[in-house]
């Protein structure tokens, strides 16, 4: 906020300073350190759009953005007190269950459409049914991507002819290399990678995960216990600004595409346009968690032995800071 005062008023304030040791900084913006688990996620782009177009500033918030190499690194930073708000995956709720000083405060999206099965240019199949018995690259054993392959097998009832998850890590370059060398027939990752393959002639998106998983708490916002205790109003204003930004994005396609292609490495305007057209409607407009998305996340936790079946999911999130309207 820019404040303009007259010369007389300025002199009055100066005189007051002689009689008092400090002057309250009524118009100073509150600073928030906001971390992204990874930078290559379209679901986290509202942070950058809101910063560029002054929406967070309008709500009295100054953002310091920090990018990490994965959810575990972000959770460690929150635990160390170096990050206030985290943009991560729904499965990161498991860190809260294991004692991390953070809690989920809003859903970004409960749509698995942000993730997809990507194949190389020589793969002849056209649907997920053509992955029966094939090797699918995943981040690693015990990861969400590994569980999504297991869920594909379960939904399709493939039994002994199941698709086989192969650990290749989560780096886009490693995923493409695994496809090109034939180490895997497909990879399970972001749909953006499939769009990038198509632009370069390396392959394509076979299908989004949403063709067989309809709802899942996929991308989620977290707040440290410290920021909640010390500045709960700032957390509320951050969420208000976030969802105001999402609404802005829905009516400002060109601006959103420009920010996306300038912020995320390797995302051309063509890729960013396809992401906008396919996924913009999947952003939550109010941050409220849905029972179905949490139930599916809980099922993944139990299958992966991350949580005990008796664990109470309601202890891992709160809706107390969401906008009232």
C-alpha cells in the first residue's frame, strides 16, 4: 500500500516521534514464506499469478516463494521453522500423522486429472486397457504413483496379468529416458509430461488417471503450527487471496498461461495452454475437503501401510481458516 501525507502531517508525525520511542507500522505487509514441494506443478501456479497481479498484496501479504525438490524436503523445512505455508500433495498429510508440526488447511484440487499415464512414440495402444501386463515407471515403492498403478490393476481386475510398477524416480528426464530405452512401457506422472512429449515427438499422454480414479485429495495446502498459533489472521487472508486468485485465473486465460510458461521450466505456451484448457475447471474454488477424496487418500495410506486402519483422518486437516463465502 502506498500512503501519501501532507508536509504538515509529516511534521506532526516527526514531532510525535520525539515523544515516543516507536511508531506503529500499521500499513506494513505481513510476510509469509510459502514453499512448493516441486516447481513443476500447474496446481501451484495460483501462488505466482496472485503475486504477479497483486492479489496477495491487496490482502496485506508479502510472499517469499521457496521451491523444493520433493514433499519430504518441504515437510522438513516446515518442521525446521523456515516455511510457514506449504503447497504439497495430499499424501503429505501422513507427515502430520507422524508428528510433523503442520496441518492441511485447504484442498487445491481433488481431481486426479492432473496426473496421467504417458507413453513413448512407439507405443501402439490407445487406452489404459493396453497397459495390461506392461511395465509402468513410478517414483518408487510406497509412493502415490506406485499405489495408482496398483489401483489400476485392482479396478481392471487384471490379477496375474497386472501391470508392473518399476521404480525410476520422479525426474522428468529420467522418466523420458526410461521410455526411450524400453526400461518401461509407460510412466505415471504429470499430464504435462505427455504434452511435452507430443510437442517434441517423443510420445504422448495415453490417458489421465481420472479415467479410473474419479476423486483423490491430490494437491493440498499446509500451514505450520507456529504460523497458525502466532498469526491465524494472516493464514485466513492468505487463503482468501488464494481463492480470489483462482477466480481471477478462470476469467484471465492469457495472463495465467503467460505466468505458467514463464515460471515452470520446460512448459511452453502450448503446454501451458493445454493444461489451462484441461485443468482450470478442476481447481477448488473454496478449499473444502470432500469425503470421497479423503476416503480414497485414506485407502492409499492403508494399502501402503503408511497409516494404521484405525487412524483418524479428521485430525490431519482443518477448515477453520477457509473463507466464509
